[in-house]
């Protein structure tokens, strides 16, 4: 069983959460000014990183609040959880801590 430590509710089973995709993607400031190709790039072209990856999650069966997580896509281990709007933790530091 995978536990996710909701920053608002504490550790809960992964079945209470929904994945929201890649974190820290900036929406175009003026969507009407971008081309169809640029809009498609924004919507569909996401990273598919092997290793540490910044993701968005929502506690859909709990507080219903969004947060970010850094997860190792190889081991599924979650190395950091932080509120929306907070800068992403340094991945090199997280990698070093995980290797200990």
C-alpha cells in the first residue's frame, strides 16, 4: 500500500488521491494570442521523466486540496510534498538525501 502524506490531513492511502499531472507548468498568459500548435504543446507535451518528477495531486476523498509532490517514477517513492505556490525543492539535494 502506498501512503501519501497530505500536507493538510496527514498520511492517507493513495486511493484517496487523484493524480493531476506534471507540476509547475505555466498556463499561457493570453490563451487567445497563442497559435494552435503552441496551445497543443501546452496541453499535451509533458515530460516523461525517469527518476525524480514534480507532480500535482489532489486529496479528492479528503480535504479536496491540491499540493505538489516530488516522486521517483522508478521506485514510486515520494521524496517531498509541498503546498501549491511554493517553489520546488532542489532535486539534487533530494537525490542525495534519498541515496543515504
